[in-house]
């Protein structure tokens, strides 16, 4: 007996945690609630983890390089990104 199985996968990209604070180019934290003006951006999550945040998956190459140079722990998507 032959069987056919079709599987559809949905992969949700990791998102930045609520309450994350933007870290500017000088390494200083911006005011709470202030969103970055350029992407990818370095942010600190409430847990203390530093992450590089993308607004579009096409920025992945740039974000990976930024994560290496800033010693960020992860690359994640912006909460409002598609």
C-alpha cells in the first residue's frame, strides 16, 4: 500500500523582546521607547542580551557582520517586520 504525505512548514523568525533598548553607534543606550532610525540596529533586551535587529530579511548579511563586530548574541527581526 502506497501513501503520499504532504507537509507544509511554517518557520517564524525570532523577534526582538518587548522593552528592548536601542544602543547607538557610541555604545550608549537611547531613551526608552525610541526606535532606531537605521537598520540593522544593535539593541539590548530586558534580559541583558545584546542582539542585532533587522527590519527585512534581506539585511541578514549586513546584520551577521554587525553581530560579529559588536559581539551580539543573536540576530532577530523587528517586532513590526513582516
